[in-house]
């Protein structure tokens, strides 16, 4: 079997990455490699922030082949985010807009590693920016495990996720590892159903719930989704109503669980199980072991008992740049449970549990119940200070949403106990959602605290 580097070397000579806007990734990769070789020997710290996905991938893999340290950046970051990230990475080379430029003012530092590393920005839901360190082997381990899990010899995909996120990046890694292809499609055209790449039953696509919601609203895109082998849904909680609508349309959904730190998926349901009625994240992939432990004691939880999700995997990251760590087990901030068959259900975040008069309330449970009513889709539930009970349940939602809180509360009484029904409803004018479809929960909680002061 070829090594990961040999697979990448072969891929940059082939038509592995295409875009609905055109562009030859082979030519870009060759040009970038010449520039890097003429600049300095590896490892250099590379900053890749190109908005064109073909050029983006070409720069990333040109650097990895040389043994450089590659930082993935979002070209749409705010100036504050940009400055924070630059201060962490201290890049020597910038790739953007099809151009490569060396920062001659950047101080040369002793490299942390002698071989290639990939740094992927992550802020989780807290908004605190960090760069998770991955090796080529950790990325390919996750890619190989997905292929085995879905019994797919070749993994080709249509990419509509941001390529600087792990969910976008891993799509090309899977294609390189399996001899597949990636077509980077322009989301707005896909959403309208006017620029849909041709696919067959061997292709995959990864979506966040908000994207699935929009594609289900169009008969043309519903028909298109049914042609895929797997439609992976992750990045944010998918409501029961949304999953039921996808099931009614016979969409081959896989509900997935993973993170930047795990190189994307470590658990994924099978489409056949989803279509039969399952709503969980299925079994762990073959390269990972998932355990659930008590939040307070760290003792193993019984099947059906919620607790902290721990992940042991060959694809785990190696710390946050520049702090190198050997991470044998990832202690997530996610709460979940395993059933008797080992299927994972993700409940919510350990750092967001609401304590109201000693009663622990998981926001994700309340959010799921709210979405299931069909009255409100975008919502964040958090604890607001309460002088009597310590915290009360508060629900924040986009100010543009039209619903009647009294009617919604009546609908919730059948699904939730009285203490779990939000006592405070807060409209938010500027609903903070990033490109990956994740709500900035940290920012919304800050606003809630400010309102309560």
C-alpha cells in the first residue's frame, strides 16, 4: 500500500479536485511548489487563505509534500480575528488570491517539527481561536476509517462546506486516500438547484443542518440528494423535524459526530438505519473508541446514562499550536450516551448545563423540543441568572422569526417538564452564525449575561 505522501504526490498529478468555476489544481500546485523550493528549504510556516477552493487545496498540499507547517485561514475573518490568528501562527509565507508572498519582516524561528504539520483553526462554540495540530497520518487515518465504515472503495464528494474547516478539508483527503474526486460547488447555485454537479450512487456530500433545511425546500435539490450514496449531517444539532422531513424524502442521511481535534468523524450512522427510523450518530468508526463517563466522578456510565464523551482515536490532534501535546484520549465538552448496541446519541455541551434549583437541564434537549414544534428552527437555550433558583431557562432566537411564545410554550408542555420550559424569550437582531452553520454560543451567552446585569 502506498504511503500518505506517495498518495498526495500522485494526486497532485491528477484531476482530483475540480470546481464548478474551473481552475487546474495540478498547475497551481506545481507553481506553488516551485515558489516554495526557490524561497527556502522546509519547514516554512505557510498561511493559506485563498477564497478559491482549487487554489486553496493546491497551496495546502504543495506545502505538505515539502514538509512545511501549513495554517488554514478563513479569508472572511474579521480584522480582529485575522490579527489574533496571525499572532499565533507567525507565518513566513502567505497564499491568497492566487499569489504567494514571503513576509521578510517575520522573524525566523526554530521549527517545532522537522516534518509536515497542518494547523486547523477551531474556536468550538466558545469563540476562542486556537489552531489544532494534525499530521498527514492523523488525517489519512480518519479518511481510511470512513471508507471502511461505509464499505466504500472510492470516496468522491461534492464539497459545499468551507475548505478551511475540517469538514471541507477531509473531503479531499478522503478522495486522495481512495482514488476519488472532489467537486467544489458554489453553494448559492446548489441551493437554487441551478448548478448541481452530476453524481451517482457512489458520491457523498457533507452538509450542516441549515443547508439540508434549504435543500429540502426545493424539489430539484431533493431529487439530487437522493442520488448520493451518503449525505452526512453534522457541525450543529439537527432537529427531529428536519431529520423526519429528510427521511420522508428518502434521503440517505448519516448523522455524524466529530470535531477538528478528531480530524472530523469518529461516529456515523448508516443511511439504512436512518431510513429505518434511527436518529442517533451510530457506531464509532473503526479507528476510534468512544466512552461515556460521569461528569463528576469520571466513572463509566451505563448504557442510556448521559455523561461526558471521551474519544480515543488514531486521528487525534497533537495539541494546539504552539503547544505540542501527546493526546491519547480526548476529553470533550460534549454530553452524550451510548445505547446497549453502542450507538452514540449527542445530548449537548457539558459547559452549558443549566442548574435551576439543583435540577440539571441540558439546553440541547430544550432546543430539540422547540425545533420539533415546527414553530421555531433557529434557537439557543442557555441559563440566565435567577435570584431564587440560581438560573432560569432562557431561549434566544433571531428577531426576524415569527411565532407566538404562548402557543410555543403550550406545545412544549407535552414534551418537557415545567422547569425546562423557557421563562425568558430573547429576540436577537444580529444572529451570529458562521460559515459552517454553527451558532456562536459564547457570544450569545455573553449578551444574555449583559442583559441580566
